[in-house]
């Protein structure tokens, strides 16, 4: 069924038309995936940086308090 539909579309649009549709679809999918991956990467980096920042601050504070407590 799908094959006959594709054949009809190819008949109307020609091979170049079908190729163009496939190319546009592929580019759109690729762009969408890349955008999502970029957002995820930025989010991950931001999260890791924030967590490390908090960890380092807490750690340094504890260290300084221990040093101050020493005679």
C-alpha cells in the first residue's frame, strides 16, 4: 500500500521532487537532534559546574573552620 502511494507521488513530483522531500526531512531531523543534543550538553555542563562550585565552597568552608578551630 505504502509502495503504491510512493509510486504515485513519484509520478506526480518526479524523482527529484521525492529526493528533495527526503533531503529536507533528513536535514530537519538532523537539525532537531543537534539542537536537542546542544541543549542537553549545555544543561549537563551547567549542572556539573554548579554542583562542583557548591561542593568546593562547602569543602573550603569546612577546611577553614577546622583550621580556625586549631590552637
